[in-house]
C-alpha cells in the first residue's frame, strides 16, 4: 500500500492508484448515504459503555488494511450519530449541505491550504474577499465593509465582542446587553474577553420574544449613572429558541444615541435576507456595526463555516493585527489581506471555497427558494397546531422555527393536567418519537413552560415530513394517556405527578 523504501517519508506515502481506489470507495459511501437518507432514522446514538468495546484500543504500530479500517468507520463510528441532514431532523439548528459544498471541502482539505496570510494563499484569500463581498451586498452593508470566515457563530460573536471592547480606551466596567433569548455564546465570548458576568444584562422580551427597547434604554441609563460603560447591544436576527427577530431598526437608533456597538446575531437567520419575507423581517440589520452569520446553517454548507461581517473592517485589524518577527515576510501592504489580522486564528482552513463553489454551481436562486420553503413549512406547522384540539402553540412560526406542546383538550383523555404533568407527558412524547425513528425534535423552555420545538431548515424537508411529525405527536400523546388510564384504573387528573405515574 505504501511506496518508498521503508524510510519515514516513504512509509507515509501511498501509491496513486491505491489513493484513487480508496477515494472512490469513500465517495461511493457518501453518495450511498445521501441516496438512502430518507429511509434511515433521523438519529441513532449509543452509550459510552456500548461504544468503548468497539473502539477503545492502543494505536497500532504497523498499519492495518485500509479497507478494513474504512469498514469499521462506516459501520461502527459514523452511523452512531444524528443524521442532521435528514428531512425529519427538526432539532436544534440543523445543517443540510449541498453536494458542491461538500466537494469544496474535499478540495480545500486535499490541497491543504493554509489561509492565514496572503503570501501563502493568494487565490484562496481573494476568493474569501469575494464571498465576504457577497454577504456584504446581501445584507445591505456599505462599500468597505468586510470581515472573515470563522469556525462558527460562537467564534464570530467572540471576535465582535473583542473588537467592540478594543475600540474603547480602557472602559470602566464595560457592559453588554443581550435579549433574554440571546445565544449563550455571547456570554461565553464576554467572559473570554474579560467582561464578567456581573456586566452582562439580559433584557426582557415582549409576548413575541422580542427585546423590549424601553427596558434596554432604562438599563443603559442606569449603568451609565452608576459609573459603568455601556459597550455593546446584541440584537437577534432569528433567536435560537424561537426564531424571534428583535426590533433591529429601533435598536440601531438607540445604539447610535447611546454610543453602543450594535451587533446582530444572525447566525442562522441572517441569510433569510435573500427572501422577500426574510428581508422585511430583518429590516434594520444593514445598520449594524457587526453581524454574525453561519453559512453551515441556512446557507446549506458543511460544518464548519461561520462568519463575522463588520461595517468598518479596520476595527478588526486594530483589535487583532500583530506582526511578530517570524511573520515579517507576510506584511505585503494593505491591499493584500492577511485574514489572521482580522480574528483569533493564524492557522485557518480554506472555508470560502465550499460557499463559492456551491453558489456558482447551483445559483443563488436555488438557495433563496430553499430558505423560503423552510419559512413556509414553519407557517404551515403553526396553522396545523392552531387547528389541532390537542396541540398548543407556545411560540409562533418565525424564521423556520415553531414552538408548541401537546395539551389534551377537554374532549381528550387527560384534560386538566397541571404544568408538571404536561411537562412529563411532553418529555415522554419527545422520547417516544425519537426512539421509534419518526423524527428528531428538541425542546426548550418558554416563560418557564416545557416546549417542543421544530426547526425546519432542511431543503429536503417536505410538507408531509412536517405534518406526519405533528400527527405523530398527537397520536403518541393520546396513546400515552390511554395507557396511563388503563394502568391507574381511571383518567389522569389534575394532580400532575400522580396523573403521570410511571412516565
């Protein structure tokens, strides 16, 4: 399998024909998986106790047969994971990449591009500038705006927080303001940037889970009066919990008045600007100082692909640019961009290729239609929930997300369950649906209530996938209540725990 004379270099090389043969086998395995995806279940996992006997072993001193190693990967490792691109994987924020994007990642890995500096990656760096300019144009940012691709939204949010902090000269107790629906990565990024938890304000939201601008203004005034430095406000452009979009235009006005850095977390929802409905919902995003985007979410790219776009890209370079002696050869002038000067990574992979390749091959219109389809399917899910006697809407459809729970009506067995009983019932419904392979849903809490949550962002998902999942929730809920009634000798009452004995 290896070529050479047995020295170290030769032992690590492989014969070109063997490389092709193994490569074709890998491509065949991936295509077979995609072709059979609908027939598979959305999730299959395993406990550590189950998996350790299969995989725990010492590293082999002598290489093993490549076909056997690949067989183990394809049968023992990769199947034990969520099929996040399955059409009924509605949990969390899923990723469903396109084939040209996958090929872009294969090329970027195979060509082993180091994209920290222009000197080592002129073509790839130029392509990242092109992709960033696409994003700038889509969001309505001005000429001269720019940014960089990151591993994901968490890294992008961290970079934004550091850039905002570095733009102030020794701020006293800098304060960050986020919605009570804000993503946890903002808090994590603030901690990494040296901003303590005591300086993070969670602003309450209205009935639609949108940040209350009056409450934000009051918090800013109070912090300034008490000697702290209001630094940054983050608006949601599609909150992870509910899909809610904060009043971005109003936040932009307040941020200008109060001298705040206005950051928008559009990690998954930002690309909805490509659709008419999404563009209207995100009005005001173009006035942000920075926006986080995740192409590996609603732009249908493989992991990892995040992005930070900044109105004034010099703010990134002011915060991150360092030129040690060993990198003096990479200082080629301002026209050539070293992306390491814009963020936390010096070693960076070539992430732009998959985005560029997929848009070039498929066309932007195809992405536009797929995003619009997800939003429409969420609206259809909401309509079904509203019509159902036994489903309760907890969060209206927004940016592809809808939140609800099973709540039996007066005509259904189990009517009158209290909050504890409803929570235990919905937990069991979710577990039963996952175990039977119908779908993968996730849960959250809204105003303290346990909520099931559909996140519909896969271009493969159909109306039938969504409605069958909702019908399954209703059917499983009714079946569980019938079983409880039989086991307890009477209908479950309003006592909650007693009514759900054994769940």
